[in-house]
């Protein structure tokens, strides 16, 4: 039997699921105790007390039959059965209730009415609306009679106390358990927040706490985070050192070529410039998203600055009006996002004639889109295009630049470091490539 349908109705958070695990047994136990008490104990006691009163009512009915007249019934019952403390009063047919009367929550009243109907001869109706008095209407040879007696003689006193105690102590213990549960889940939530922040490129102070299992998971996370940070730092230092060391021989080569004739030096200088540009891309890729710290940034203002700088550099790029109903700032690494968007713009104007940039901000996401009118990238090769050192000959024109295939890889790395993703698609506006950086707020 499959219970997959049940997942749609279960809480998604660990706090809600733990609360459900805590509350479900308590509620079930309270329901079971209530039902068992009502059926096995409370209902049985009510039957016993009703049977005792029924025997007394039989005596009352015998005295009603012995009375010389209808008007003498009340006096004779009072004199002969004074110790029973039961009153009998003749009533007219119009005073008889059409049915049993009782309050909606009177469980024992329903048991009493059914018992009287089955066991009392001439029973017509019972009125239990008065909490301290029972009125039983019966038929007799002297006509319809109303029999009155104290409600305490037929119902257990304070039957609701067990329910009150059960609910009160159940609520009290549930509250105590919630407080304890919250303290136990707080370290798990702190670990989840630290992991989420690290996934978005932020370093949140975290120390393992809580139960032994949670501490073990927290210690494993801290060790993993330290190893990843050391690996990133070593990669950055290694590539930065290689790029820096290669600048010196390139500078010497540039000085040596400056002493040659222009006809001979021009192609070689072009090769040196290409090598310099490749080193710059290696350095950018080595830095990735580790440069700078997250800060509150107004996305549209930042993209406006990037587009303005690109326009001053002679690139044919335009900025579209802001989209979305979101407001406020987003925590971003300004330098890293600037590098990612600038790489996308550079690719767009290198392989196309012009580019358009747009920003959409909602309450949950930030989307920065760069579109061009170039040849685009086939759908089956878009994942490959985002890998480092990948160049797609059929898809992109490589005669317009000396890149090494790191532009999209850098943008992908930066987007992932912010907890987002780089999505490639086909531009509906310009017909070329559409690159979206989507980041959750």
C-alpha cells in the first residue's frame, strides 16, 4: 500500500514534523481515554444510578394507581413515599413535551433518556434542561403525570473533571514538550542557516551545539567548510601566482618586440596581447566569487553602472526598464556580480552586434538578463558551454576575440556562489543567446 499521497498533507519543516510527532500520540491517547471512560465507566455508572431510580419510580407508579383520584395523587405519593423525595404532579395533554429535552452536550442525559424508554412503563418524555432537576413524563390510569426528582440521584457528580484534567495536563505537558523541542531543534536550524549562507558565499560564525548527533553533523560541516575554503584559497593563490609570474616574461617580450620593425612586430605583439588577455581571464576565474564580502546592493543601480561603463567602452549595449514588484536591496558581492555581468555583456557584443540588459526583482528572486542578436548556442550544448575552457566552434564566432572559454564559467561560478544559477536560452527579443543570472533573495 502506497502512502505517497500522505506527503502532500505533511508539514515540510522539521519543526512542524516534530510537533506533529509530539501532538499526534497525545491527542490519540486523550481520545482513547475519553471514549473508554465514557463507554466503560461513565455510561455504566449512569446505568446503575438510573436503574436505582427506576425501581423507585415503579413504587411511585404503584402509589399513583392506588390514589382515589387524580387530584389526590400528589398528596398520597408525598405521604407514602416521603423518604424518596420524589414529587408527582398531574399535567394536561397540552403540557406534555413533544420529545426529550436536554442540552446538546449532555451525554449522560442521552443515556438516561434511552434507559427510561426501555425500562419504564408508560414513559413519554424526559426534560433535562434544568441542570439540577429531572422531569419525567409518564402515562398512568389517572392521566399524564410529571415526576420530579434531583438530578444528582441519576448522574455522577462532576463527570467533566476527568476531561478537564486530561485536557489541562495534556496542554501543560505539550507546552513543556514544545519548549524542550524548540531548544533541541534550534542547533539544527542554526546549522541549516550556516550551510545555506555558505552556499551563497557568506561565512556565518557557527559552533556545534545540541545533541551528540547534531554536534557531530555540525563538526563535520565546519571541517568541510574549512577544507573548501582552504581549497579555494590554494586555487586562487596558485593561479594568481602563475598569472603574476607570467607577466614578467610577457613584459620582456613586449619590450624586445618594440625594438623590431613594425611589420615584423605587429603579429607578435598581437600574440602577446592575446596571451595577456588569457592570463587576465585565468586570474578572474581564479578569483571567482571569493573577492569582496556580501553587502546590501540595489540591483538596478548596480547594473546601471555596469551598462554605463560598457557604453563608455564603446560597446553597443542598452538597459531596459526595471521589471518586477520587488523593492529593497539584495545581499551580493558587488565586485563578483560586476565581473559576471560584464563577462556576459562582453560575450554578447563579441558574438553579436548589440546587447540588451534587464533586471527583474521580486520578493523572492533577483534575475539579471543579458540578450544578444548573435548566433546563439544550441540547446543540447548549453550545459557544455558553461564549463571552463569550452569553446563551441559551430555556435560562436571566435574570430572576434582571444578568449579561452571562461566567460560563461566565471558567471556560472559566481551565480552558484550566491546560491543562484546561470540559465542559458534563446532570446525572443533579439533572436540570439539569452543568459539569466537568477539568485534567491
